[in-house]
């Protein structure tokens, strides 16, 4: 069996705290994941840096990437394209490194079809009221965009059953601990399967 990295997908509605949880996990010294930077046609927010937060693209550039098959998944979300670069993900997994995607649910569904062995975690808000409160407090979206994102959130929350795990983001540190534990448990499970498989091959 070829040793490959684990594909970890963190998904959930806008404003639930995916970015906050991901940044906290990546700031921890023992983190072994590689973050896949997404492509988007959304305009950069204040402080966002091209190649760090996203690869910012025009619609034409993005549609060209779709045509060339350069995206593992992509979705049109509230008027903008978002997508995951396929080469980076495949090359990093081949090196045996874990890849961490932070994406919305339409994209996560596509990844599940291509990587059924991935680990899919849904980050859930304590309530819709708190979700709205977080998007409003972040202060990055207009009232209209907040309404659109909240409408999308209701449909996204209905999809949480499709995930391997649901983690409620009430306290950031606890949500991070849970995500880390889920990943660790998945690695242990894989090691056990691998050992059993090797043993079986020895016997034959
Ligand atoms: N557990 C939490 N308790 C209170 N506030 C939180 C919590 N987690 C995140 N936040 C705040 O909620 C807001 C949204 O968080 P964040 O930007 O990480 O969400 P997101 O899911 O990545 O959003 P998007 O999908 O739109 O990128 C931020 O202002 C963040 O500081
Ligand atoms: N399907 C994908 N969704 C993505 C990707 N990168 C980010 N996202 C998600 O889009 C929404 C909106 O993001 P924002 O930065 O404009 O707030 C959010 O849920 C992100 O997680 C991607 O590559 N593919």
C-alpha cells in the first residue's frame, strides 16, 4: 500500500469560524498539515494578500483554469468563484503530507466524490443567531451580502449529515482540540488497517 497523506476538509457556513480555527491550528508548533490556498474571483478584503489568503483571479482567468482541468473542485458561491488547485493537492498528498482544505459545502461534495477516503469535518455554529452575529461583527460584508450568505448557510447546515464529523465552534480552542483529535484518530485507524494489510500479504 502506498503511503499517502490524508486529505482533511473543513467546511461549514460562512462566518462559522473555519478560518479562525484553521489559523489557530496552523499556529500550533506540532501541526503537520499543509494548507491548500484557494483561488477566487472575490475582491481581496483589507489586509488580504495574494498567494497567502487566496490566489485572486479574474473571472476569465478562473474560467480558463476550469477549462484546463486545473481545479480539484470549484463552486460559485454568492456571486464569486472559489476553487482548489488540483496539482498542489495531489503532489502534496503523494509526498505523504496531510493537506487541509477550508471550503464551502458544494465544493466539499465534489471532493468527496474524488477522494472518498478523505476526512470531512463540518464546523457548525452554536445557533443561526450567533452565526449572523459573527458575520456582522467581522465587518467585511455589506448588508445584502450578509443576507445572501445567511440564506446559503441554512441550505449548507442541512448538508451536515454528509460529513464524517460535526464539530460545534463554540469556543475556538475546544473546536481546534476536537479537529486535532479527529485527525489523530483517523491516522491511528489508517495505521491499523495498513498493518493488517501488510500482515495479510506476508501470509499469502
Ligand atoms: N468560537 C468563536 N466565538 C466567537 N467568535 C468567533 C468564533 N470563531 C470565530 N469567530 C469570529 O467570527 C467571525 C468569522 O470567523 P471566520 O472569518 O473565521 O469565519 P469563516 O467560517 O472562515 O468565514 P468565511 O467562510 O466567510 O471565510 C470572525 O470575526 C471571528 O473572529
Ligand atoms: N468550494 C470552495 N469554497 C471555498 C474555497 N475557498 C474558500 N471557500 C469558501 O468560500 C466561502 C466564502 O469565502 P470568503 O473568503 O469569501 O468568506 C467560505 O465558505 C469559504 O470557506 C475553495 O477553494 N473552494
